[in-house]
């Protein structure tokens, strides 16, 4: 099953400038695995060194944050639209 | 990479940093990606520092908005909609470092998106001092980004 995924601006450089992709999978983790399988250079920007999705990467199924669903195990249907939306955070001194 | 911006755009970033002091200010840089890795800033888009809500997005590390900022996904999307309505794109972001040098912190680096310009203005005792710009390289390290003064349009 393929699902439509919207790619945010700063990652399009890694997806041949495509704004949306049809990716294979029935859960968010499968879809993200398909994404990073096709575009390997994306991986380090989406995941930290421990293989965890970076906090500033927000994934929505339609309008629902996967943090409010079943995280990366959230299942998806062909009619869903997945969006990856940035939070932008930073600061000055380290904690 | 290099970034072109005007004197009044720089002034807008300085002003925002001074208004927000002693808290960090933040905003989006709207403009165009040009050939040869250049960017042109067309509009600065001030965003309210939403650090207080950062827990919802898993970003809260116990620091306050004097040391941290967050542009929420909703604010990001609002800025993006505005940019698109003018035929522009988000090309980066800016924030201030109150009483701290204009050098990216480890927290900045750990939270940075590729491609974008990260402009930082240091604000000492309420007065904006130094403006710098940075972009991530392929190893997720910040490299200084040259910026040059463009003509006012
Ligand atoms: Zn910073």
C-alpha cells in the first residue's frame, strides 16, 4: 500500500526537490523506513545517533500528531496524508 | 552558501532581539534559493517565542526562554503559508542570544535543519551587538555562512 507523504522544505534537497512522495508501508515506521531507504542522506537529519526520531521532527497523520496517536507504530491507510513538519528550536548556552 | 540581506532587514532582527531581551527572540527568514548555493532574504517574519509550550513537542530541557526558543509546527506552517502567498520560501531562521556570543550552541546544532540559514544576534545588556549566520554541513556541523548587504528594494 502506498501513502502520500508531504516533505518539508529543508528536506527536499534530499528528495530530488519533490514536495510529496508516494511511499510504501502500513505504519509510520514502515513509511519512514521506505523514505530513508530511498533517500539515505535524510536519515541523519530525521534520526539521532540512538536511532530515535529527532524531537524537532513532527509527523502528522492528516492533522493528528503521532505523539497523540500510537507514535511510530501508528497505522495508516491509503487515504491518509502524512506530513513531516518542522519545529524550530535553539538557544544559547548548553544546559 | 551565502545570504544576501538589506540593512533594514538586519535592523529588524536587531530590533526584535532588543525588544525581546532578556528573553530570546525568534523568527523565520523568507526569501528565495538562488543558483550556486546563494539565498536572498526578502522578508523577516517575527514569531513569538513559544518555548513555554515546548514540552508538548518533546523539546523541553528545563531551560527558560532566556536561553531557549521554539517556533512551533503551527507557527512554522503559518509562516510558510505567508511565504507561499508571496511566491517565497522559508530559507532560514533567526534568534537572539541574550548576554551570550553570537555563536551556535550545542542545543542549536542538535536541533538544526539542513539547508536553512541560522542567523544569531547577540544582545548584551539589551543592546544588539553582533549578527552571524550559519548552515549545517553534511556532517551536521555548523559552518559560518557569509552574508552580504543587498540593495534596498
Ligand atoms: Zn542559539
